[in-house]
C-alpha cells in the first residue's frame, strides 16, 4: 500500500506527475519491446503456429510488463522514502533541531548524503552551543564591571563621604572602566581573529628583536616588581603577521610578570630547530594546578575566579588563536608554587 501511496502522493504534486509520466513511458516502451521480442521468438525460434502465438503474446507480454512495472514502482517507492528522510531531516534542522540525525541503512543510495547531512547538523550544533556560551560568558563578564561602576558612582552621588573614600571609589571606577575597555577591545580582536583573513600577508621579520622589544615595552611592569629577566635568544627570522605576534609575546610576558611574586625571575629562550622555531617563557611564579591547566586557553577563563587579579581571561585565548593562524603550537608545563613554562613552536616555512 505504502508503495502506491508514494506513487500517487497528492500532497507532492510535482513528483507525482513526473513519476506518473516516467512510469507511463516506461510501461509503453516495455510493452512494445516485449511484444517485438516475444513475436520474434514465437515465429522464428519456436516456430509456433499463428493461432497459438496470439495466446502466448496475450499472457506473456502483459505478465512481463506487470513484473517490470512492479519493480519500477518498488524502486520509485524506495527513492521516495529515502528522499523523504532527507527532506524531513532538513525540515528539522530548519526548525532549529540541530541534534537531529538521519539513520541510514546498509545499501541505501543516499547513504553518503545522510552522512554529510549528519556532519553538517553536528557542525551547526557546535556553532550554536559556542554562540550560546559566548553570549553567556560575554554578558557575565560585562555585567560585573558595569554593576561595580554604577554602584560606586551612586555612592559618590549620595555624598557624605570622606575625601579618602571619594578617592578610593573614583579609583575603583577608573580601574573598572579600564577593564571594561580592555575587555571589549580583546573581545573584538578575538572575534576578528575567527577569520583567517585577519592574518594578511606573512612578512619576514626578526623574531628575537620582537621578543626583546616586548620586554622593553613591559619594563615598567617588571621593574615595579623587581623581577629579573634573563634571556638567551638566537637570531631568527620568522614569516608572519608581526603585529599579531607581538601581541602573543606581550600577553605571555605580561602573565609571567603578573603571576610571579616580587623579586622573581623570568627566563626567555629562542632556539632554531630543524624546520621550526621554539620560544620558551619560564617564570618561577604561582604556577597552575593540573586540573586547571587544560582550561587556561578557554575564553574568559581565569584560574582565580575572583576579580582580585587584573585580566579578563582572554589573553591566552588570543595567544592560542594567533599561533594557530600561523600554523604553530603552544604547550604549557606548570607546578603550583614552582612556576610555569609556555613553549611556542612556530613553523619556519
Ligand atoms: P588573564 O587576563 O586572566 O591573565 P589569560 O587568558 O591570559 O587571562 O590567562 C588565563 C589564566 O591562566 C589566568 O587567569 C591565570 O590564572 C592563568 N595563567 C596564565 N599565565 C600564567 C602564568 N604565567 N602563571 C600562572 N598562571 C597563569
């Protein structure tokens, strides 16, 4: 019954018409061909008399035609059922159900199409969950400094504060607004980095000089904490986006300084290996525990969730993305209380 339903499905007028015309043409063609063949066999091979030949033609030809048409209807039903599965899947995805998957049976013509459909749905569901978590994290990260600024601004408006309190609250407002501006800057940079076009043309430049410049740019930060910086940088030329790569060293160095206590030490190494360049940034700071280490490259992740440490948890996400765009790798080794080493490997070609 289902087979005939598929053939004469009225909701689907176009396929129904085209199927009917195809079947009709096939049926007529088969009927003619069968009649020709049977008549040929009857007269020339079997040498049956004319009166009996009509009986043979009368039964054999319609019989075969019915069989062939039956086979065609069945094949038509199978393809209808398979394309219906696909249409149903597409409708589910169009309605936002990205967890929908098409089950394929062995030998189905559309097996490949189903597997590609399933891949597409899986990809869409990852994109959707990434978007949801981004919106959640983004709004959470922005809410805190905004609420803080608002609260202290209201306290200042109410008055009745000592001069010292006023200064303290104004400092909090200044710090939080700076954090907010850095947060939006980094969020924008990270979203721009999602597109590989951002990399632009790769220009060769001296990597050792760039690392040295980054140390100088952060001089104020490490001298404030009395940190010693020792470096052993081999001469090396790297082809990449110098501006983005500068951000990598600044972020890694800034973290090393931030998480190293007063009087600590930071070591920088640059070595040229076969086909790649290796940069190590080692500090003897607070370190990162093993359970947290796997999450530090996630957006907005901070090992210390309180807002006591400066930062917005985007620095390492940016570092990782820039290195990925250059075809490089970043690894981290750390021990709580002993220090952390970030190792960046960049391809030479
Ligand atoms: P943040 O802006 O908070 O520094 P990052 O993405 O740069 O964000 O770093 C994520 C987290 O990884 C930091 O909050 C910190 O807890 C940890 N981290 C990064 N670098 C170091 C380091 N050198 N030593 C110890 N912890 C680090």
